[in-house]
C-alpha cells in the first residue's frame, strides 16, 4: 500500500475504510468526468457567443477521448452509448464554433466523415451544408441537401426538419459568391513549417505597431525573431493598404548596400544576387540614382510595413535608413529584427524571449515527428524537458536537436548537450550558413564583438546563476561596465532585476558554453576562476555575520541568490587543492546551511575540504587552546591556533551532519575519533560556545551519554556571560540548555527560564531564526509540564517567525510539534490535520519534521483504533529514514509498534519488541535525550503482558505498570497518549484481578528497580 500511495502521488490518494482501503479521486482526476465538464463549458461558451473560447475548451475535451468509452467494463453497453452521444454533442458544437470562426475549409473533411457515420443526424448534415456554402460551393450544398432529403424519405418516410428546410431556402436565395479579391501587395514568403506558440507575442507586436512606427524585435541568435516578425506582419497585413515587404539584410556584406537591398526587396526592377558585393550594388545605384531617394519616392505616398530583417551586422546603416524613411514617409511603419537596438528616436524595443517550456516541448514534438514519424514527447518527457531547458528555449537550437532524432533518442541527445556544438549540426540546407549549426549561430554574434566585449563575455562564463555588477567588475576587470551594456544590447547577456531591485547579468547556457571555450583558447580560465573564488569567498565571509541580527533576512536572500556561485567557488577551491580557501568558504556557510537544513550539502563540502588537510582529531591528542575570535573574522591565510581551530571546526561541522550518514559513525575508527574530540576540548572554551565548535557536545553525548552534558553546557553559559560581545552565543547556549533540560519534567521549570532569557536576547538582536528556536524550546518545556495549550501557542508563534524567513524545514519541524501539542490538548482534529500536512509537504525530503510527524501520527492512530494505518506510518518511517534505525529513534518506533501489537492482542510479538526497546533505552545517548524512555517502555510492557491472554501474568502486568509510573522523573505529567495507554492496560488487568489483588500487586511494583521490573517481562 505504501508503494501504491507513492505511485499515486501521496498518502491522501488511498485512505483506510471499513474492510480495506479506498481510492480517493477528485472528479477532475477522472478523464470521463473531466470530459463531461469541459463539454458543458464549451456548449455554454458557444451559447454565450464566444466561439473562440468554445473551440479551445472543446478541443481539450475531445483530446481526452482515446477510444471506445468504458471498454474494459462489463455490462457497459447502455452507459457507453450515453457517453458516445455526449461525444457527438461535443463534436457538433466544435464544428459549429469552427464555422463561426471562418474555419469551414478545415472542418469540412471531418464533417463529411461524421455524416457518413451518422447519416440521419440532421444537425450534423446542416453543419456540412453550411461548410459547403461557406467554402464557396453552394451547388454542392444543394445537391447534398437533395441526397439527405431522399435518405430521410427512404429510411424514415419523413421530410427534413425545420432547420434543414430553412437552410435549403437560404441556399436557393443566395447569389453566386463574389470573385475573390486580388491578393494584397507584398513579398512575404509562404512559410513551410507550422508556427508554434508566440500568440501573445504576435498580439503584443500588433499593438506595438499601432502606437509606434519603428518596432525592433530584439533577441539572441536562434530566438526566432525572423519567423516571429513575419507572423506578426501577416497578422496586421489588413491594416496596411500597400502591403508588407520583407527586406532580408543578412546577405548584405557592405553597409552602403543596405538602401539598395531594401529597394530591391520592395519591388524595384533591379535585382541583386544573393551575396552580391559592394561594387555590384554601386553599379545599380549609378544607373538609376541614389537608392535612398528612390526608396523615399516609392514609399512617401504609400501605407506600408517594411521588415528590416537581421540588422545587427549593418546596424548603423540600418538605423540611418530607418530614421530617414520614417522622417520622410509619414505612413510607413518599420518592423526590424536585430540582436541589438537600432537606437533611432521613437524606437520601441520588443525583446523576443526564449520559449517557455510547454511551448518549447510543443515545438520539439512537431519538429521531432517530422524528423522521425511516430516520435512523441510523452514517451520520455524528462529527457525532452531537459533538452528544451538546456537549450534555453531557443527555437533554432530545439529544431536542430529535433533533426538529431533521426538517429538518437531524446535521452541520448540530452546526455550529449555538454558537447552541443558538435551535436547540433544538422540544420536545413536551404537556410543561411550561419543558421545551419548551433556554433555558426553564436560565431556570427562573436565576430561582431570588439576585443573588450569578447574578453568580458569569456570571463562571464565562470559565473553560475548570473552575477551583479560588482561581481562582474571584480572578475572581468575595468572594461566590464561598458562591455556589459553593449553585450546586453547585443542579446548575448541577459539583464534582469533581482528581488532586491539590483540588476543581475547571466548568460544563456549555449552562450556560456561557447564563451567558456573561448576563455580556454585564450588561457585566461585559471586567472578568472581564481578571481571568482576570491570574490565569493569574501562575499560569504562578510555576509555570514549578518545572519545573526536584524539583517538576517537580507543575508539569507543574498546567500540564496549567490548560492550557485558559492558552490562554484568551492569547486574551484577543491580543484586547486587550496585548503585555506576551502576552510574559509565552508566555515562561512556552516550557519547558513544549518538554518536552511542543507545538511547533505554541508556534509559533502566538508568532506571535500577535509581531504585537503590533516585530521585534527587523531592520536596523539592535541588539546585545544582558547580561540576568542571566529575563524572567518579575517581572510586567509590562517596560521597557528586559528588554523588548527578552523580545521577542527570543519570536522565538527561534518559531525553535526551525522544524521545523514549514521552508519559511517558506527565504525571503530569513527568511534575512536569521537573519543578524541571529547579529549581535545574541555568545558568552557570560547570556541565551544558557537557553531561549529559547539558540535563537540554531540561527540560527548555519543560516547558518554548524559554524564557530562550539564557540566559542558553550564560552563559554556558561564563563558558567554563573562565574555563581552558574546550575547548571541549566550542566547544559543541558553536555548541548547533549555532543550536539554526540557527532556526531564523535574528540570522543566529551569528550561522555561533559559528559554525565556534566550528569547529576550534573540529579540533584542533581531534574530528571527533564533527567536523561533527559543520559542520552540519554551514550547517543549511547557509540554513537559503538561501545559499543552501554552506549548501550542509557542509553536505557532515560532512558525510565524520562521515563515518570515521562508525557513521551510524549520516550519515543518515546528508544525509537527504543534500537531503533537494539539493532539495532547484535545484539538485532535486539528492535530491530525497538521501532522498529515507536514507529511504531505515533506514527501520525498529528509527533513526531521517528517519522522516526528509520522511518529506522533502513528501513536494517535493506534490509540484511536486505526491500527493498520498506524503500522503503515511506522513502516514508511523505517523505509524512508536512516535515522529510524538509530538508537533513540529505533527505541521510540519499537515502542509504538509494541503498542499496536498489544492493542491487537499480539502479546508475544509486543513483548519481543518492547524488550528490544528497553535495551536501547538504557543506551547513554537514549538516557541523554529521552531520560524517561525506560519508564514508558515498562508501561507498554505491562500492556503487552495483558495481551498474552494468560491470566497468570496479570499480577506481573500490574507490578510492571506501577514500576513504570514510580520510575518516572519527579513531577512527570502523563501525556494524553500515555494516559490512554495506562487506562487501557489497567482496565485489562482488572478484568482478571479483583480489587484487592490488583492493589497488592500494584503496591508491590512501586518498589521495584528498573532491572527488577524489566525481569518481569
């Protein structure tokens, strides 16, 4: 069932029901009901006079139909016939909309076929007759009417109905169609392939052309500017009396020849061969006067649209020509395509963006099917999406990739895109050479750059995820400012504002790969990467302190924005073998990684940098001396004790991620390292009061349990109080101590005091993340005291603070705790909903909120009678989380499983599990984290004894239950679920023992030791 739920997309898809499970599906999850709804919407749109909307909706409806309805169901005849009739309704409505939209020619073939299948369907026959009439074939329509009339008479002995008769009368009265108007002037070529997407762009360009006389379509090579300009011009052809004229400037190799090329394009008798040189152009001009003057004379009295296509290599000449024509020809409009603006007064620049993924996939599907019949994007959607994404949604690149489908699968193409310039070389032979391969497209742009522009573009390739102006200037040098502006104008760099309003600059992946090749050719990569590394090391080092105060949110956003560059800098440091740079970067990112729950990232990069230097935790033990400053307060290189502490901090950062690879810490070598850590550090060192030095606390906990934890944390608090400037560190230590104290009911009051003080400090410093953590610690202390309503209020407040930072992982943990508190306070419906929401939102992730939510939910489900689902939650926890097999979690899960066994009367199985849980509960780590776990396990052991069905064990059950209560820490308040388990166990015992026997056994159990009580099991 768990695999079925995952396959269906979540736990909510299958729910428990009496006698089994039930599949839950919304109406729109079922294609038949979705078809019915869409058909109704289409019919309504048609009735409202909106045939365009009706056509779109009905197309979606009919696309859901893949064969006979309900084909696999028994006794389907009547129901299938009903749905077949509904489909026919949709088809009629769709063709009605087509006729209303002037699409009779396209509708006629299918209408004819439908009438052949349904010859007595008069509405269909009427639609066919109208289609014949609308396509200029009234005589055929009259003949078809006569055929229908005879058919109805022969088969039914009836005449046509009112609709057909009225249509027949209209056909008899109509005059012959007028002759078709002469074709509009112009030279737009017929397009040989379909045009996919860009409908919104065509509408926008149409609107631009009504308000501006010069519109320039701006975009990188291969963006589809030429085709878009022609489609947009076709859409407005009816508004320009004297036509749309395309002037292709790509073949022009001399700027002085631009006016003659345009003159030739708009219908001058002189022709110039493709690729003609300047002398040929000048000869024509000498014979017939200045081309510009002739152009002005030709266009001055005409209302026309000229497309100046591919202006970038003759940009100055094209700009001068456009300005002259527009100034002297008042009804002329110019639509230009270029990789940079013309810079003419009144110019409106319309960027041509890459295709969005759905449109890019449609283009790949169409061109792929043309290259390889039978190709379908749906057969490998992941690979196809990767192709479109990595090719930046550029139509030309996608078409080149589609051509490769003749010999490669989509996955093979996607896997080879790191070498895209060798791969994408199979363009059309009839287009310009610079459009036949992907490399030629970018070569054309590169050749138009000056030396500074080429140098800056090449250096920009070392960035990942873009950069701001300061970073570009640092890495690319003083030429960056001017060069960036021109590269943006030439569509080689994409500029867009970031969330903080500052401009960011990035390269499309194709341009980045090309620029990287050019950087390698110049030998400049090593220098550019070193400069990039230095810049982002300093960015990380100086941003890290801002994570601890009022600028926390801005610092988080900066780290998020630059994260790919920071990872790239780390890769550079590792590749160079530069330990000092790696140390500075990792230690600057440790707190950010902790705040964003990026523990796998932290572990991975820590391991990479650890390999660059010595292990500081090996024999012989080298005791740490006090280090008062942070290891990142100064840039590298570090020396002496500061370098030693940086290395120790790196290894401790790795230790703090131990829950992501628990097995690695169970080896003898790892255990020996943990023991060394506890000997290197002593309580009260200043570096032990902050991250990552504080993580030595975990080594102590893993090796000695709770033995010295209070001593260590108390010493850290004292050091912080005695050290000026350690206020943030004090809040962190107080919060950690509050978490530790909240594990025991007899120290819950002290936990409240520490949490309150930490909260006051964090609020004073403006630390939202710390505020949320302190509120959470206070909530745990409230829970330990049985004040679940207060705990819920603290958790909710903590969630509000975490939400302001977008801390999703922290929110998940807090919502799990809130759900548990709600269950305890009696808000069971809300608590269960919250826990299920956490599980659903964290599907596929390994945030610690998920195991907590599953554990809380399983306990509640078991005690509320939903044992199968409770077992499923626990099994999912074991399957999906390695931490589930760690000492404490394993004990908690075993305890829950034992409860479920006992509830279902499986006493032997329950006893076996609870004995294992008790053995784990005595582990030093378990005693440190859950000091009362052994008492809780004894209570479940008593329940297991009652499930054996052996009346002789009832006395032992009573003794065990009493011992469980007696061994709890002073002041412990039973939780709702503990209380329910206690009551169930007592009720079962009393079914066997009378009052006196129960009281005697219970009194005896109160004096037993843990070992004596455990022996009863």
